[in-house]
């Protein structure tokens, strides 16, 4: 049996956070592509197949909201939106909003497992 690693797009406009998140996700077993803008992420999603998206807390509320709506409408992929406060963007069935201190890996794993169940 061939085990395929889930392909994740990680988006952050903060280079240090982007690099740290990339390493964290790779160590957790994900195949990660990291980009510094939502425009680059949308381009990647349009041209390659991915399992989920992680967007960092550094983006404005509006940019995260527009990006999440676009990804949800066009690709219906699970998304973890990192948020910096309780006033930041909230999640729905396919989008989970987590504070920086909460577990990104467990959020991703549970969303990907749920998606596999729905697709089966």
C-alpha cells in the first residue's frame, strides 16, 4: 500500500512564521508548499491539487475573509485560519479558525479525516 501525504498550502506574509509553520507541518508528515501572499496561494490552487489550506493570522480580517470565501467557493477545501483574537474570523463546516496557541496539526488532521469520510 502506498501512503500519500496530504498536500497543504501554507500562507503567511511573515517570513519567520511561514518558515516555522512549514517546518512544523513537514515534521507532522504533510507535503507543504508555503507562499507569502493570498494571490500566490490562489494561483497554486488553480494549477495544482491540494488537500487543505492554512492561512496565517498576520493578514487582515477582510483579506482572510475574502480568501476563505474564494477557496471555499472554487475548491471546497478544508481550511485552518489562524486567528489572533476572538474578534477574528470564525469557522464553518469546512473552515476551522484556531488561535495561534491551539493545535494546528490536530485541527488539520481532524478536518482531513472528516473530508475523507464525506468523500467515501
